[in-house]
């Protein structure tokens, strides 16, 4: 066996090791080599019932017993085609029939070959009752050969791995495949050095594979999985450590200037910066003043003032003789940012115009739907350097956009952009230098999740709100309680008559299409959708028609907004909202982030159970942004006090985004916190749970950063280098550097 192991590399294709059925079963999960198969953990384990004496059995019990075969006989069924195989077994105190109902003679012979008289077997099954005989029996039990020894009894009580399955794949197929793989564990790759594993008390991979796939005890499972979790964390942290090391070797513009735009802007602000804003701003200024590219995550709750901090950093770039770019995921949000920045800067943003300040720069907007003349003018300003700040969507990433000297990139709602997007922006830096990158999110990421998912970023957190907003109250409205729903629409009508505005958000555009709610709850561990059985989601088009007929909203001016409108149409609708020409806007989640209508005071989310935690928090953050208090209604068809209802209530009661982030982390894991669209490492977390494994993540970070500090290119650690390359390829096939 050892000789076979030495000749079989860990990257051996499974087609060379397994029969066709087994290799196809593994391939359906993307598992195509030995290394990956041995790290493909069972979904769960079944711990057998305690071994029992046959004399102690009772109907309906799940039992395990070590028995000996006394007799075997079969007969044809009388009333239909098929055969009955009866196997009588004994444990020395009592006898019990095992009954199999089989459709073919070949099946009878197969069981007879495995159950000869005198064979000792372990039997597992549920005790039933044979009405014909008037006695207990076990129908179709699981069984396997075992010796009635101490070792055999331990084997009989072992946890049984249950692997995830696809259509037409059996547990036996998955089990036989991994059993063959266990013969070759000596050749598996070893990304984590043996000395590190030993110091942390973690078994090596060959032992861990056996513990995971053939455990004898629950403790074996824990020890085996400890290796897989630590190894995954170690590889991730090695990637982050290499990125930090690469930044230290890469030049970046030094954005150190203190004025004049920054001082002029601070003097224009109609409010005083909080201590938190000043502190985070100072730390960010220190980082972008270095001669190496900064990668920072600026996180804070909705309304915490991230945009002001980012704008001050962008002005520092302009004062330092460079340009800054603000990248937004949608045209609506890009246009909103452009209005916000130009509004905050005033005459400081109008260089070249008669009313401009002498020290002014230009703030330009670039989106894909711009008219040719406007786009040409913007590109000229960007290329010449006349535009100090450029706001845009993915249009900023195209090859035709050339910056004169890009020193800082700010990415809003970073989960909407992939690693490849950030890489392309980095390539637009001046003279071989990389610009500094700051990504912003209003969905705070708890510390352990940040270490595991964005561990190459410096995390800067705003924990206080400037206090310039009236705030939002959130309520769950059950449509099963008609009086509640009626009061919700009455409240919306009252706000409109008081001169304020209302948002109504739907999960899709049109009800005539297949139900494609973008934010349906995640599947459970068995692959079934947690949202199954929900009423069909309502659409923007039909909802607007219904609301036009509601007496509570009589006279309200309605508008609609969704992704199928052209960029010009979207901009026109938002301008109407800003001017107060629309009282109630029915929209999809295109307004989820960044939209700033201070006069809006009511947010109604229909079919709220279909939206994620961060989406609901972002949506309710669209109201209560001015002097008037906001009200958010999470309208749901869910049954009162059932799962979806309780979850919505927890969201409504959460005081801020930090509390919601913890709630989401515990409910759905790290992936949802940073967005489903994100192309990056967190999409491929296999074994890590950032709550449960917080200590392992921190230990792996310490060990990986120390190793990379001594060996930045991993020259002395080829297995780790290979694991890093594989992980980056799995996360993003085009990834080079985020």
C-alpha cells in the first residue's frame, strides 16, 4: 500500500483512481482530484443508537445490535411480483427476523452472498411489527460485517458520514470513493507546515482525512475538521499576507498635501465633524500619505458620514496634484453621488465656470448611458487632469478611460464589485504606481468576518452617527392582519398629505414573469429553499396600478423606477423625486444604496421576507435622512410568529447596522455580509464559520503572516504556493491582485 501511495500525487485525477460512477459523482460537486476529494467533508454525521440486546427491543425504536445469522430463506410474493427474503438473527439471548422485500432474484442472491449462516453482522434499523406473524421485526435494515469484540463494538458505534448528494447519486457511491482515496493520503499536499500544526495541536492531513471520512468517535470528527478549518484559514491568511507584502514593494502616490481644497471644504460644511469622523479621517490621511498603496475598508452604519470622510480624502489627492475616482455600482447611485459631491463642494467643484472659486477643481460624472457629447467632454477633462474628481460606474473601467494621474480610488458598496474590477482600476495609476484604494460599505462586517473575508484591507470603522438625522422606526406588518396593512397605507397617505414622500419597494419588476425575487432566503443545508411555499412576489408595474386605486393614497402623484428604464429615464425620475414632484415612488432595489431624499419619510417593503438583512437595513436607511422622522414597514405574507416573521421582527428591532451584521453573521455566515455578487475569496469559504472559528482564524493569521514575512514568494513552501494559486483561481479565474 505504501508503494502505491508514493507513486500517486495528491493532484491525481479521480478518473485514474475511481470507477466512472464514482468519479462522475465527485465531479458533480467540482471535485476532480485526490487533494480536493479528501478535503470534501461530509455534510453531517449520524451517530448510531446504542448497542442493544434483542430482548430489550420495543416497536418504533431505532436500534443497533451485533448479531449472528441463524437462517436465511426466501419465497416469491403471493399477491404481486417480487420476493421476500427472511434472515433470522440472534445475539445469544433472543432471535429476530430481518425482512427484505425485493423486486428481482438477483437482489436476493446479492443479500444471500453477504448474509451466510454464522456470519456476524452489525444491524441498524427501526423495530417494526409483523402483523402476519404477530412478532417484532426489522424491515430493510442497514447491515455490515463486524466482529463481536471491543474493537468491533467501537466500529459499530462510529459516527457515519452523510455526504451531500445530487440527483441519481447514492451515499454508497460517495462513501466508496472516499474509502479508495484514503489509501493514498500519504501523498496529499500539505500547505500548512508540520511545525505549525504540531504547535497548534492539529493532526496532519493524512490523519485528518481518516478522522473526517472514517471516524470512530465524535471527537475524531472534531479533530479532523479542525485541520480542514485551520488549513483553509491559513491559506486565506497567506494570500492576505502576500498582498500586504506586495503593497510594501509597490510604489503609490504620496497624498500628503494639507490644502487648500481641504480647508476650504471644511469651512463650507454646515455641520461639525464628529470625533469619530475626524479620527477615522486622520488615520486614512496617514495611510494614503505613504509611498505604498493603501487598501482600506471604510465601514459604518447608514448615515454615519462615510461620504464626507471619503470626499476629504479625495480632496487631499487633488491638493497633492493627483486625481480621485469614486466608483458606484449603479447609474442611479453614481448620479446621486455626483449630486452630493457637487452640492457639498459648491463653487469648489466648478473650475472653469464664472462662479467658481479660484482654487476649484472639476467633478465629472461618467456612466455608460451618457450622451456622446457629454462623454467626450468628460473624457477630455479626465485625460487632461482638469477633472480632479471623477464619479462613475463600470464605465470608468473601460480601456478608453485614461486618467492624467489617478492617486485614489473610492469604491462604494464594495460587495457589488469583483476583484477584477479593483485590479483594473489599480492599473490606471500614474507612471507604474498603484493608486490607493478605499472601499466603503454601510453593512458593517464584524471583526472575525473581516479577518476571514477582507483580511488584506485595513478596516476603519465609524461607530457613531453625526446626529443630523431624525432616525427611523421599523415595524413588521403581516398581511394576515388586514387592519395592520390598512393602517400602513393610511400612515403613508398622512405623510404625503403633510408634504413628505414615500418609497414602496418590490422584489421584482413584473408579476407576469416567472418569480425571480433577487433576495430570496438562502437554501438550507439540504438544498431546499427556505423561501419555498411563499406567495408569489409582487411587481413594480402592478403594484403601482393597485396603489393608484387605494383610497388612502387618493391624489398622490405616483412614479416608478426599475432596472429596465434607460439611464436618462432613471435620472429623470430621481430628479422629480428630488424636486418633490413625485409623492410615492414604486421601485425595485435600485434605490437600495446611496439614494438621498431628505423629504422621504416612509419606506414600505412588500414581500419583505424575500430580502436579505443588509438589503432591508439599506432600504430603511433611505428615509428619516432629514428633519422628519422616518418609518419603515416590512410588509409580509408570512405567518405571524413563524420563522420568516420572527426574522423580520429581529431586523426591525435591531438598533443599528452593527447589531444587524452580527445577526446576519450568525444566521447566514460571512458570505452574505459582503454580498452575493462579490467575486472574491469569501465566495469559496468551505469549512470555516467565522463565529465558531474566530480563534482558529486569528491563530492562522499570526502563523501565515510570520511565514510570509520570512518567505514572501513561498519559495520554500511549494504546497502552500500551490494552495494559494488554487484558491485564487477558485475565487476569481481572472484574479491577479485586488
